[in-house]
């Protein structure tokens, strides 16, 4: 059953699939209708997009009412792009001059800069990201997409000179190359035929001698090119070897191999030995998101009950039954795919086998057909009687929480989470069996008896915070729908109740101790608000960060040194309790998230941080995030174990959890749908290339409705002796996710400079390793990138620029919060975090933002590169990094556009409310378009809610955040994308010529001029 050809023949795939070869894909049934924002005009569906279009264009005269003409859809028509052997050979040689390496060691000042003397090859046919052929004039559109440009000899813009009035940017964007025989997007994106598995970047010099940024790999283009395919086709998990990009919406068809939403391997074709893996410099690992949410149209995870005997397992390695275990001796034995042990089949599980060796009841057994299943488990898997999830809300009622409106917003968020936006929803928002309780605290702790037989809630005050205890045995936890009147009246009255008290110093650790006492017997989830540094009572915290610590001193601020908080985290995990914190810093002040957040990170919870909470602007975001926290799939009392084939072993885990010693199970107090973790593997032998490698994750947890289950995800990968074959099946998302999680785990032991340097060195090693494998097929001056890792450099640069690792001054609260967030993020959320999605909305086509009449899917406009060079004068842009969404508006934005988006009384940027967090519902075409686009973006993110924040040019402080998210520019104390690639290429050349020095600290090298680019490896 584990025959190489039978499972993973590398020569097979779907001819139309952009990431696989020569198989027929299955059409996805049209089961998903995108959420559409309400509008007072028009009809939903295909006719919705036929509303009125404003008669007056915005800004300068353009070909369409809103801007430059563009093709509809996720990815505009690639008809002008040649196939030229698939996506390979899309970039030519990055020639840095013949003497570049020889003169590299000389100490010249200009060597610090990316000076190039490169000419475009005459008549080049390479077409990638709009590379112009020789002689093609520049485009009038700074933000133009290759397929959106008017072509033809009589085009009004084709030969028009660029004037300063047309653009504020001096460097024009290259015009497209237009072949005589255009191909379809699917043909262009497909990787079939004899396509080379790598390509070289041809960085063509502009008139100023700088590298043309249009000719380097584009993250928006790679995302948008694959999205239309996966809107029409399922992803069959077994037939296809490279999963879709994490940021693309897709429907997975589980064929026995787990969906990429749950598991992503860095290699889907694994090197057979450690030496082969070392030549690639890539990590061998698995990205796990065990409770990931399913898309509409995907089949639910089957829940299987084997009674008191439990699911069949291997007697040697304890792996659970899965589709890749082979039945022999007529069904009397099954051979474990992990350790190859032949187990006796339990009599109650016996079934005969057919002549091919498959069980006759195979298709009726989900555990033998599906890659991800859940088993109900008997009592020997229990550590305590399973009950429904207990939610305990700890509400800060101190002075800061009252003054800034945080208390009122938090109470409103709880009511929305439990009872819907109008507080009258009859539908249960949390499962049957789950209960809720409420505790408030300042320097005292107040419990509430919510028993539904009482007319109103009873407060019980506990002033003894030195030795807190649980003052009531019944009535603390109630069914939220039986005690609805008591709960709503309490939450409504809390702000008024404490408006006269106003204690400035909260006592948080004693409150958590009392909360743990309430949950110790059952386990559960704590949701806690906090808006001031807890400086009262046992476990009081102090202002540790004065902004002056750097290097080794700063490392101490990234972890807690308080024994009371560490002990609390350990007790909570042991009791099966987890915490989510909602933190609002007073005026952006210090909250010691390193200590407070340690409890949530250790227990598998999450920290939501509002560094400058403003109630009118942020209350909607807070409310939605509380609702998401309560309503997402959540388990508690969880243990995780990952098993792998003989020849491999688990070397480390990375994420937010507790692991008492190496080799022990990973423990979570709680785990939810948004949490992911990384698992790294190493070799303890040589793998057989004739067999496959198998991986299985098993998560033992209690569901919110009180069932004890094991969720099993099984992954299979082929094994190859050829490193080049392995590089064809690398998953880029898994690679940078594992690198990010590993880097985040080093923050408490290494300096920021060392981590940034190690990331840079690792990137150089990966590119240089691939170049060595492909030696001889490209000139030395070309930067050759692996086909499936062509955007890896941009993602790593985004990681270096993130708040966690960036150079310069950054509050430790922000650093630690983002570091822990990185450790728990899934692939989708991390992809957006490292490279935000930027969508221009001033030049939308009339069809954009409405359902496609043929498919019913929302027609999304193409996104653009995150660079200020792409920003047009008078433009309006949405930029979303999965955490915050900013609406950036140019100072010269058309008043017509502002009126159509915000209403008749808003005709200028200054007239807008700076604290608005959503767009009003207006009967204008562009208002419906933008609100529909925002509704779609809400479905493509992790745990953070999407509300807009205005960033008006020259008016709002959020403009600095917008600039920080333009990751392709020089910002965040790091280089621009082009300079970064040039820097990587120089180091690759040094590596190839044997002149690269990894650990020499001398100043005779250009490396020393780049801050933090050559520390030792971690």
C-alpha cells in the first residue's frame, strides 16, 4: 500500500492546475455565496452590480468613472503574457558586473549602496510582473497592471510623455510586453510540461541606474493569479502535491491526506537523508492548525465512536488507525505506517480484504478514507469528568477602564457575543452544556450569583486578596439563555455601578487565583479585561521598561521573572484552564505584557492588545473580537502528540503551550480554531525512497459541549534521493511560518540583531544552496530562485521589518505581543501580517465588488504591491495586514469620491470623523462595492476583527502605520525589497566563490555596514 508509484508519482497532476501536473480537477459545487453588505438599493446576486454609476468621474479625466480601465476578477487577464515554459524563465540575469565579487572586499563607501550597471537584454521575451520588452515605452499609469493597459498603435496613452502633473513620482512603471499569441490565465499559471523548476531574475536598470522593482517577484501577483483557479476547482488533497497559497480561498477535498488548512509540510517530497536536506538549508517541519475552521462547501470532520474499546491503535508506537495502514492476512493484521509493526486486528474491527488487499468495508469507514477525523474516547483518556466549557469573564472596573469607555465597550461586547447585535437573538451562540460566570475586580474582587431564580444578580465582595477563595458554590456559572435577564441587567448597569468608586490600581493576580479556584474541578476558559498596570496586592507589577534598555538588557524585558505569575500559568495548564486577555493601555502606557501575557501564552490563550484605545473608534473592533473569541471552536484540557515514520524524529515544537520536558506531550489549557504550532523534524536514519514518509498529529481535548475527543490529522509525503525533485514540491507558506515561529522562540535568548542576522543568513543559505544544486545552467551573475520559493525573500524581509524583530526603538509591550502572536498564528494570518493586502478603490471597475453572474463568487479587484511608488495622486487605498485595516486617502482625493463613500455632508477630508470605524450604508455604487469588499476580507483573516481606521494624508497619525505597512519600501530600520534582493544576491555570489564570511567580525567587509546582518547562527 505504501508503494511510491501508487501514492505520489511526481509526474502526475492536473493540466489546468497552476501548481500540479496532468490530472483532471474536480469542479467545486457552487456552495459558497460570499457575504454581501446590506444596501438600500439594487438586488442581490447577479443583478446587484447594475446599480447606478456616478456620472462624474473622481479626479483627473480617466477612461472609466473611477479610474484606469482594469479587467475584472481577482487577477486581470494575462493575455499579454507568453507561456515561455510555464512560470520558469520569467526573470533573466541580475548582472552586477563582472568584477563585483573581486572588488567586494575593498573598503569603499559606495559599496554600501545597490549601484548596478545592468542593461536590458535586447529583444528579451521574459515576461514577469510586467517586464517590458526592449523598446516598449513607459506607461502613463503608475499603478497599472499589465492587462489593464490600453494597447495597440492608436492607444491614447501609449506614446504620451509622463509629466510631473500626471504623477508625483519620477520613476515610471514599465509598460507590458505584448506577445502576438496571448494565452489564458490558467495556461499561464500552470506549471506543467517541461517547465524548469527555477528561474533567474533579470533586474533591468532604469534611466537612473536603479533596479526596476517591477521585475522582482510580486506577492500580490502570485496570490491573485491562483485565486480564480481555486474559485472554480477543488483542491484534492491526495492527487495534488503543492497546496494552494495560504492567502487564497479554496475548498479542500479530503482524499485521505489532511487538508492544508490543518497541516502543511515544508517538503511534500522529502529528501532521503540529512545530508541532502542540509544542502537545501530549508527546515523539515510541519505547520499544524488542528482545529482550523472549514470553508462553506467542505465536508464536516467525521466524529467516530468505537465504544469502550476506543479507536484501533498500533501496539508499539500508539499511532491511531488511518488510511495508510495496510491490512494483511485476509484482514487479520494491520501494519502500522509509522513503525511497520504488524498488529493483530481487534475482532470487533475485523473485515475481510479483497484481492487487492483493501478492506471490503473501506469506503464505509471514514477513518480509512479521510485524512482528518475525530474519535470519541473512553474513560481511560479522561483526567476528569468532561463537562461543557465554563466561560468566566473577569471584568476590570478600575478608574482607567471607566474613564476611557473600555468597561462599557467590553460589557457590550459580551452581550453581543452571547445574544447577537440586538441582544434578542434566539439562536444559541455557544453550545449546549456551556455555561458563563462573571467576576469584576479593581483592588477588591466581586463575584456575582447569577442564579435564574433570583430577580437580579447578587454581588459578593471579597476584600481578602492576600488569600483569595471562592465565596459561593452555586450560581456562579449559569446557562446564559436561562439567566439572560440577570446577565443583561448586570452588564448594562456595571459602568454606572462603579462610576463613583474609581479605584486606580487593579489586583489582577489574586483575581486569577480566585478564578482558577472556580474552574479547578472542571477546567474552562477565562476572558479577562485590563486597562492599567496591576500594581495592587500579591503579584503587583512595576514599570520595568524605561525605554533605555538595549541588547542583553532588553532580552530580560521579553519574559517574566515573577515567580507568582509563572506558577499561576503552570497551575492553569494542569487544571485545563486558559486565558484570553483584552488589554487597553492607558494612553499607550506600559502594561508589562511580558508578564501578564505569559499566562495566556502558556495556557494556549491569546492576548488582544489595544495600545491606544479610543472608545468611538475601537469599541466596534473590541466587540467583534470578544464575539469571535466566544463563538469560535474552542477545546480545553488538551494534549498534543505528533508521530512520524521510522527514520525521522520530532526535534522541537514551536508555539504557545507548555512542554515539561523534551519528548513529553505538548499541553494546552485551551486551544481554539485560530491557533497553530510548528513541529520540526530531524533524521535518525535514512529514509527509503521507495516508500512514503508519514506524519500523524493527535490532539486529545474536551469540546465546548463536553465530549472528550481525539482529533487525528494524517499527512503523507513521498521520499526522493534527488534534492532537485524535492525542491519542486516545497511549500513556501510552511517554510516562512516555521522560520518565523522558530525566530520568535529565540527572542528571550538572543538579541534582536542576532535574530535579524540569522534570518538573513538563512535566506542566503537557501538561495545559495539551490544555486549550487542547479550549477551550470545559469551564468554566475544571475540570481536564481526556486520556483516555489520565489517570494520567500519578501516574506523574510517582512518578518525582519515586523514589530517583533525590527531595529530601532520599539516599546517592549508591542514587541512581546507580536512575538507571541507570531508563535500562535496560522498560515493565512501570518501571510497577511508579513505582506499586507493593498487594494486601490478609487479606480474600481463597475463589476468589482459584486457577485460574478456566472459563478456567484465575489469579483475582487486586483491588489497592488505595498510600496509608495504604487500610490497614485488622488488615490484611496485599503491596506489590511490581518490585524488592522487602514483606509488611506491622498490629500487630493476627489470630493465626489468622499461624498459617495461617506455621505453628502462630507465633501472634504477634514469633514470626516477621524474616529469612524465603518462605512455608512449609502445608495451609491462605490459604497456598495467597498462594503462588499470589506465583507469578503472579513472571511479571510485570523482572530482579529476587521474595522477600518482612517489614515488621511497629512491629518491622521494612522498615516505612519500605513507607511510602516508598505513593506517593499525602505522603512522599519531595514532595506527596501530591491536592495534586499541585491544584498542577498551579493552574498550568494560570495558563497559560490568561497569568499563569504559568516562569523568574521572585521570591518573589511561590506556586510559590516548593514546593521545586524552577520551574527552567528542560532
